[in-house]
């Protein structure tokens, strides 16, 4: 990967709908060069998918939280998979550090989050500690 590839990725991360012709003009290469490089980045797995970034509050989700889970080691992967099946959970990651599993959850309010924690997350086999932290404001998001 060279500097041109990095500039292409940067442009697509800013707005994945940026036309290849515009990216080509910014970088100083042809549109076909951009098309070929993007195809290669996709084939190599550097670009995994294209998506959108939404404002959860505009969708009615006023409580966004990061939830850390500690689980029995023998139930680690099963618990992570169970978290991934919950519809309000936006992402799940296994991690080192303070918690074994980290997730981002969007709910309408704190009450809905509490119910989700007690009725679903708390009942996942092997979970012995749930540590929610409500996000007040995201300062950076890519």
C-alpha cells in the first residue's frame, strides 16, 4: 500500500459516495487508476465494505452506551456470539484489558437499557459482570 492508496482510503472514509473522478482529480491520477486501485484494495480485504454513519438520536435512540462484560473463560466465545444476536447491540468485540467483551448498545432511554441488561444480557450464560457506560458526546467518529 502506498501514499496514493492511503489518500484513496481517506477520501472514501470521509464519504464513500465520492465519485472516482473526484478522487482522481484530488490525487492527480486517472479515474481508471482509482477504479483499479479500489478494486485491488477490495480484493486484498483492505476495504471490507461500504456503509453509512447515522445519528442514533435522529432514529429515536437517545441512550448510547458502551457495555463491558466479564464472563467465565469457558463461555467467552459463546457469550460474545449471544451478545451479537441482540438487535440493540451495534457491535461486539472481544478484548483484553478491563473487560473480555465490549459492545455498543443503542436504546431509546436509560430504562430500556436497564431492561435489556437485566432481561437479556444478564441472562447470557457465563456472564458474571456487566459494566455499562453511557456516552455523553462522541468527540470523534470515522
